[in-house]
């Protein structure tokens, strides 16, 4: 976020102070989200992440079922239990309840870690290819599509990056648009 703000301030200062600077600079934009969305490895990573989430949810359901069964048994048999046995069973239920509560929190952290593990290399690959296309194309600035409210005309480099990565569009390409906000969807 800090880098984005710095880039925006830097971009505005360059565009605002001199028209000659912007005419000498080659500017492009790209939607990294859209790029990552069409990468084949992203689809595989999303599938793997969904399977991981499913496994965590199954484990949670198992803990919850165990807790409910223990609670039912306790309610059913507590009248015949000694005071010491009731205390032990109650402590078991409290421990299991705490485990269930902790599992919910830990599973969210585990999902976040798994997401970073799976998507981190994909994001790095996308950024590396964006940088390579920018260098090859002589672009001085590449902005995230939609991050600037006002910008001079720029090139959408998404098709160039997709071509460099060997990604073929499944649908026919739309007419090219200009400006950083051109790829925004309602």
C-alpha cells in the first residue's frame, strides 16, 4: 500500500510539473489480478487451496461432532455419575470446546499461509514477466490498472505479458482501450 501511494504521488508530480517529461516517458498499465487469473498455475493453486479448505472444514466438523456427542453422553449419563467423574467429563468437554474454538482461529491462519505458499510464486512470476515486458517495450512506468483516477493515455500491456508467458486467450479479444481506467469493470 505504501509503495502504491509513493507511486501515485511520484506519478502525479511528474505529470503535473512538466508536459515534456510525460511526452518522453512511455507509460503502460496492467491488471495483475486479471493476469494472474488467466495463468494456468493460478487455477491449479486455487483448486489446491479449495481442497485444503475442505480438509480443514472436515476436521472442524469432526471436532464439532465429537463435542456434541460428548455433550449428549454427559447430559444422558450425568445423573448416574459420581461427582469426581462429572468433574472429569466436564473438564474434557471444556478442553474439547476450547480446541474447537482454537481450531477456527488457527484454520484461518493456516489458510492464509497456504494461500501465500501457493500464490506467492505465481505473483512473483507475473511481476517478473511484467518487468521483462516493460524493459523490452521501453516503458518507463507501468501502473496497476484502475489505481489512478486521472492519468495520461497509456498502453495496456496485458496482451504483451500474456504473449510473453504463452497464455492464449480463450475468448476473442475485445477492441483495445486506452487509459489506466479503461479496464475497470462496473
